[in-house]
C-alpha cells in the first residue's frame, strides 16, 4: 500500500508545485501575465488627469501646413515667445537639439563678415572701402539666419522652458572623460541615505547644444526603462551618472510647476522622492509606477492642441496662462512611440504628460512591503488545496471551488489596483491553481480512459446500426450524426458512401460534400471519392449563387431547397439593385433580427492584379465605418466574403432616401429640410472626428422615415472603392453634381468636402434644382470649380436672406472659407433659420421659379 504512494493524488500535487516553481524561475510567462493584469487594472481605474497639463502636438496637420520635418528653429522660437507672452507656468519640450542648425547661406554670411572685419582687426585699411549699408545688411542677415541664437534668446526671455537630456543606461566603468556642462550640473539633485538597491545607472549622456541648454530653465532626462514585454509602465525619477544624480524631465516639470528648484527635490535612496510636501512612492530603484489615463467617450485624456493652430493664432495663446505646457511630436514617422497599458503606440510627449500628472496628483501604483508575504501565503494555500482537498472532491464541486478560488485571486489583485493603487501580484498562485487542477483532472481522465474505450467500442456498433436505421427511414441528417460517432473503417466507408449518394439525390450537395470529405480523411483513394467531392462542391456553389451575368452583383436563387446565406444571415428576398451590387433583406437566425445585406461583386468590377488590394481596402473601410456609433448613421453589424461577393450587413432602414424631395412640387417644408440637413451635418461631424470621410454625400445616401422622423446617413466609404472600378469613366467618382471643387480636382479631401456636398443637397431640397448644372460633364465640372451658384432666392423667394447667406458660405470654392466642422455647419444652419423664423412670414405659399 505504501509502496504505491507515487500514484496518489497528493504526491502528484506536490510534484506539480515543485515543477511549476522550477518553470517560473526560468521563464517570463508569469511576469507577462502579471503585466497584463496590471494593464487591466490601469484601464479599469477611473482617475482623471490634471487639467493644468496641455499638450501642443507637432501633428500631421502641423507638418502639412508648416513644412516637412525638421523645422527651422526660428519656428520653435516663435512658439516659445507666444507661450512666454501668455505666461505659461512651465514649458516642457521633448524635442532634442543636440547639433547646431547651420543653413547653407549662413556659412557664407559668416565668411563675408570675417573678410569685412579682418583688415580692421589687423590695423590695415581695406582693399576697397565697404558700403556701411552693405555691412549692416550682412549683420541683419547673420541675425536672421542664426536660428539657434533666436531659439536661445526666446528660451531666455521665457525663463520657464525645460529641455531633455538623454542617457545611455548601463553600469559605468572608470571615471567620465570630462565633467558635464554647467547647465546640466545645475539640475543635479542630492541623494541621502544608504540602500542596497541604487537608481538605474548611466554611462554616457547626450546634451543639447550649449546655447540652448544654457538659456533653458533646466534639464531633465527623458529615458524610459521598458518591462520584459517592451511596454512602458514605470518612470525612472532619478538616474545615477557616476557619483551624480539627475532627475527626470517629468520630475523637473512637476517641481517647477510647484515653484521648486532642483535643490528642493529630496531623494532618499531606496525609499522615494519628495517634492516639497509631495511624496512620490517608488520601487527601491526610484522608479515610479505611473498612472496612464485612457481616452474617454471619444475624447483624449489630455488637452492636445495642434502646434500649427497655436502658431497661426487659431487657438489663442492666452489659453495657456498658468498651464503646464508640453511640446512634442505625435505625427506619424516623427520620433518613436512606445507601448503603454492604455495604448499600443503612445508618443513620448503623451507619456511625459501621464508621468507629470501622476506626480502632481499622486496617481501612482505601489507594491506594498507586505506584498511578497501575501503572495507566498496564497501559494501555500493553493498547494494545500491541491494536495489535501481537491482529490477528495467530485468533479463538479472541484471545478466550482477551483473556479471560485481562481476568481478570488484574480479579482482581488484587480480590486486592489483599482481601489487602492496597490499591486498584489497573484498571477503565480492563480496559474499554479489552474495547472494543478488540470493535472489532477487529467490523471483521473487517464485512469478512466481504458474503461471508456471499452464502452465506446460497444456504443460504436450501436451508433452504426442506428445510422443505418435512420438512413432507411429517410432521416439522413440523423443518420449522419450517428455515423460521425463511429470510428472510421473500410466497412463504415461503404455506409457513408451510400449516405452521400442519398444527400446528392436530395440536392443537398453541401452535406454530400461534408460526408465525402469525412471519408477522404481516412482513405482518399476509395472508389471515385475525389470526383464526388469536386462535383458536390461545384453543385453546392451553383445552388447558392445563380447566373450573375445580368447584373454586376449577380442574383441569388432564392427558390433553392435551402435559403442562401451571407455569413450567418439568411437571405429572405431582394430589395433592390445599385451600381455595383444587389441589396437583399436578410435575417439573423440566432436573434431574429432583420438586416439589409448589400453585396458587391468586386471580382467583376476590378482587375485581377488589384482585386486583393481592393478587398483589403473594402474590409478596412467597412471596419472603420462599423466603429461609428451615432443615432443618425446607419449601424453596420457584420461584413465578410462569400464566393466572389463581398457583403455588408447593416441596419434595415424604413422609409426612403431624400432624392424624391429634391423635385419641384415635392419639396419638404423648409423647417423639415433644415432639421434633416442639420442632423446629417452633426452625424458627418462625428464621423470626421473619428477619421472617416464619406466622399459621396447626396440625397440618395440620406435615408428618411417620416413616421418616426428618423434620418440615417448611409454608404460610408463605398465611393472610395468605386474610384478603382474598371467600369469608371474619366473623373466620374460617386455623383459629380454633389462633389466639391477639391474632389473634382483629384486633391486630398477631408470632412469639409462632405459638408460642401451636404450644402448642395440642402440647396436642392430648398428650391428643387441643383446649384450647378451643365449640358456636359466638362461644363458641370467647370461650373463647380469656377462659378458661384445662382442666388437661391431668385429660384425660391421664400428662402430667408440669412439662409441664403449661409448657403453662399457653405458653397465657397476654397475649403478654408467654408464651415470647418459638421457641428459648426449644423449650429450656423439652425441659427440662420431660427433668426429668419422670428421674422413675419407671408401667409400665402411662394411659387418656386425654375
């Protein structure tokens, strides 16, 4: 009895614990799980960032307007002067200027000045008298071209700009080659105390050029120390450079905002960092576990303004009075990004913003001193449960208790993170619990497997006989279910082959194919199995999709024995046909929801060499549009591909589009037309903020249900697909009458192009004719690009003057002269009509002139 102890459940539990401990000592798996749990805790926390922090981003808009990166430093000087005038509390820059900026012309100016000044310096008359005006011009040129001096003077005038330095981490050897510049040393901090664990060490350092560093109010390091998975979760508040200690840029910014100098930054080795009355808890290496604030309700966590908008005055500099302003790059391709708990690609300036807010608001996570003891206690409890209790429990009860124990460990860790900012690392005992439970359950399964195999052999023959009985009764689906439970053999292949033939006779070719493929996995050479599979596959596709020669979208054979499907949606009937496909009424059989299924026969519309790219673009744009959630935008439920068709399953809309209401005699009441267009503008404004441009706004894409007074904008992204269609002619993409001048010119378009198209729609809804018309495509395009539309009051005198003025601005040729956002468009439209509605209106209807 005692000699078989190694077969006991408790002995297996002890072995599992020992092996798991050895695995954990040599693997980063548990550390990775801990980091994932930590990230979930950060994301679940509901802390708000400091409202004093504002980011001025060098974004794509700034680069598009100011010019390609890097910019001349006089641009940065202008920004520093603006913020100094606005009396910003402190300005932190992540831009690193380690080399002087020397333009080609500047070098020649310096040489000319040296030649002009050399004779005088040597007490010799110049070879020829120089014109004083010429000398003055040289001096002015030198002043204007020395951008480093301009930036340094701006930093000096501001008096509150902090700039970064970059260290190379690693334990130094020997002594440094030379002392750091004085402007760097003045930002050093003193450390007190003695600890076994010192701050991260650095062996080399990169500093900004002397002129800029000396003019700045101070420097701080911008180094990050990623975890094993490459993500940034900590902020090294202090780095050790030989025998000196240098604070991070975030620490310097926080101190400066509290009117503290580097001398006021108290560093206690192995304990933490103190700023005045603000104590920052860290790990022994003085790394703070920063809080990362996630975006909420579609808005960025921090205020992020475009560098260009501030520089151009679109955003007044007075906004930044007494603010902590952080300047850095967020544009694609400028600088590097890092993974954080709330973002897969966060720019350094945003990481800096999170760190500064964490310091100032004491929003950081702490590993308490007793956390290791708590972790070991959990491990001991799990080991005792596995060895003593679990073997005595029945399977169901054991699963319930193990699940509850596991949930207690995981939820306890997350609850401590969210509620108290404490990180109690429980992934090791939680994972040990899962592995131990699985091992013991597997042992029980192996012990009973032989008995089960004997039972299966008995039941296999029973299932085969039941299958034959069901097949004889014509219940082929039940027969197929029973045959699949029987292990494959040569004898069973005969039964399956007969069943496959029965499915063929019932024209259920997809089921016949499934039977033949099941046989093929065991013996691909059985009879004419390969030919049967090919024939069944071909016939199953023929039943689902019938001749598509009559229309680009094809037509489904709806009278087939089995209703055709797109994904999980069953096609009920055809609703209509468009330029590139057919729209069907579909039904989700799981929840009974009716949907509209729009199909696109991309294989017929695009050349083979571009079909793959077009499909990728189709699914990418459908996914983007599917993320839009707005009451006036049609909801997209699913997208996919069936055979040569791509499809989008979307919300089934009642009513019809607005196209019929653009005809004379069928116009909507003016108040209703204004209301619908204003709602459409708000929907487009939301889509534009989400980075989605419609590109084909027109009455036919505005669906209206009069009974419920519901408006929906449809067909986001489809116009962009048609731009590559092999059936297009010339520049006709979408509907030319509604296109903006920049869209006709083939330029890059943004949301303002959609608003131009919406203004054209409003014009037509108010008077029954488009603002631009022509006998030919060329004439129409010329008018859109060059001529102003007729005053709408000459067509419909009932249109108020302020509404006509609104249309004049909305239809401006230059995008910058129009309304810039959908919200601006909507608000201005409502104001224009509201002001007009207050005036006295004529009682009689006004005839519309055509």
